[in-house]
């Protein structure tokens, strides 16, 4: 029984990593925690390999530490999930301003620090991922000498 439980923990890390990757694609990486999906997957794979190779001795403390760690990870992730997705933010800008949307340029930011960057023909809007409020970002043009 103990061995089966310890085998499930690495799989939980991998599942959390996959979930974080999914959240990153929906919320466009608006919070940094969504970018840690690869760390979870790598940790899960390392733990699976260690379990397969029987590296180390199984301790009772692991039965307590892993569930607490997983619970803390899930609490942090759930507390960071925004209420508005990137697609919903695009819809808000389209409906409120009537401007047509552009596909974000390849190297441009689409989400960070709790804000989505929505690109239109008339400019860029910053939309809050929590309540949908937005503001138009001023474009700073450099002087050519």
C-alpha cells in the first residue's frame, strides 16, 4: 500500500505540470506561476525514475511531505487563476471599443503581471485579468534626428 501511494506522487507532479501548461495556454502566461509547468513535469519524471531504479530508502516522512507539498502547490496555483481568459479580454475590447483586433506580433508580450495586452489597429489595450477593466496604452514614438 505504501509503495503504491509513493508511486502516485510523481504522477501527481506530472499531472500538475500538464495542468499548468494548459492554464498557461488559456491565460497566456499572465502570471509567472503558470510558467513553472516544465519544472513540475521534470520533477515528476525524476521521481518516477528514482522510484523505478529504487534509489534511496522509502521513509514514512515521505508519506506526509509529498501530500503537503502537493496541497501547497495546488493552493498557490488555484489562488493565481484569473477570472478572465485572454479570449474573453479580446471580446471585451471588441465590444467596448468597436476596434478590430490584430494577431499579436510574434515577439510581443500578450500577458504579464496580471494584465493582458490586446492589440488593435488603433493601438494596444491593457486589460485586467481579474475584472476586465482596460486602458489604452500610449504609443511612445522616438524622434528621428
